[in-house]
C-alpha cells in the first residue's frame, strides 16, 4: 500500500510509526492549502517580501527567488516556509487579483467558461446548439461605448444568418446565406422559401421578390426601383420609348429657331410658334372673290412628328379697330415635318393696313 493518498498525495499514518503527529500535521497543512482554493493571483513570478500565513499563489512558468524551479505550481506560505503543490486537471481556484474563477485545464489556469464545449441557460444544450438559452429576453449591452454582435462563417458558400421561428418552424431568415450578399428570406411553412430581398455587397443595390422585376411590373406591395419609377431626378429629361414602354424622362421640353416643343412619355407632342405674316394687304383686292391676304408662310416644326399633327392657330393684328382686325387664319394641310401654306385674310374690304402675326400650335405624337 502506498504511503500517500492517490488524489492529493496526503501522507498516511503507518503502523507503529513514531512521531505520528508530524505526518498528521503535514496532511492537514496540505488540506488547508488545497481546500476552497483561493489564490492571491495567477501566473505570479516574484515571491512577496512579507507573505501572510495561509496565502497561496499560482506560479507562472519561470518564477524566481524562493519559487525558482516550481513553475506552474501553487506556492503556499505556512507562516515559516513555502509549501509547493502541483495542481491537477480540473482543480478550480478563485483569483483575488483577477476577480475571476478559473479551472486548471491542459496545464493552464483558464477562465471557467473558456473552451467549454456547450452551455445551456434555462435549458439543455446539445451538439448542434452548443449555446442554448430559454428566457423571456436576452440583453447584450455595451461596456462603455459600442456593442457589436458578430456572426462569422467559414466560406462564402456557407451561411451566417438569424433564423426566426414560430412553433419551431422557420418563417424568416436574415443574413449571408450562400454568398456574401445580405439576404432576407420568408417562408409560409419552413420548407418553401422566397428571396424577398438581396443586397449586392459590391454596390448596395437590391433585388428580390419585394422589388420591381421590370419597368412594367406593377405588382402591389413591391418596392419601386429608382430606374423604373419617376421622381424629381428623372421626371424631366429626354423622353424615349421601346415597345411603347418609356425609357427616358416623362416630360421633355425644348426650343429652337422654329419654335418651342414639349414631349410626353405617352407619345404626345405639342409644338408652338409665332410667325410674322406681314401686311394684311399683301395680296388681293378686298373683294369677296379676292379678299385681302398676307403673303404665304410655311412653319417647319421644331420637332418632327410620327404622323401629321393637328394644326390650329389664330391671327393677331396690331392696332386698328375691331372691324379692321376681322382677320382669319388659314392653313392648308400638314406633314410630319412642317405645316402647309399659312395665310391670314381679311373678312372685310377695309383698306387699313395692319401687320399680322400667326400664333400656331400643332398637336400630335412623336412615336
């Protein structure tokens, strides 16, 4: 039979042993050191100048002076000398300097919860859910400034996400699912999933079932894409179309020497212009068969129409009485590029000369 106990190495009293009290006191001393282990600190290297009886220190790998040669041991001051103990796997000790409970594991004093395989709080953890919490709420707070929770995955093809369940059936998932873009998925039954939103990590743009699939997509509840909808940034601009679908602005306005025009995304085009027709007495004799006329003008439209537009207008004369200003505008036909001949004629035989201006408008389609 060994003279020492198998776990703590305490000396046994031997038959017919003299000085039994010495052996007994040595065992008590070791028990006093190892029981309810409370260390002054972990990884100590230099012995204190005036240690207190009963104080025990966890030593580092290369302690000095009276502790030299006892690396990683426990140094216990009994009041007159140092007693050294070798900690065993699984011993627990409280470090007063660190204010921390540690366990001796793998030859190192580690914080009690560092490296544990699983932890269940209010429930049981398992091999898959190594951290399991059953609680009404969980609080993660800052330690003075920020607080950030990190979910890290091994490769781009893996998943790092948060799954939301009801009755243990998944109905929503948010995270990096299968690539490095942010995904928002929803499911009615936990089996069939819809990719509601996907954010491109390269440029921050979004796609998914919750976003317009095309310019023609008017599905209720979907988010409008900026390039498919209209707002202050693209309401005004050059209009365009492809297959009847607008590809540019909603309203386009322009002008040139031939007048002003406005185009709308639905194809409507309106052109306006003022043309001086000159003297009302330029042609004719004032009779019913040969009324007074202005000279003939043609208006080239400031923008081309897809088909000949509807042309209308009015004649304005400067000065004169109402009788003298009894003037009518006449236009003969129109093409996609220009009007036909435009004249103004006087309805009376009045010989007062007036200068006439034609106020013209053509309405049609640009596609």
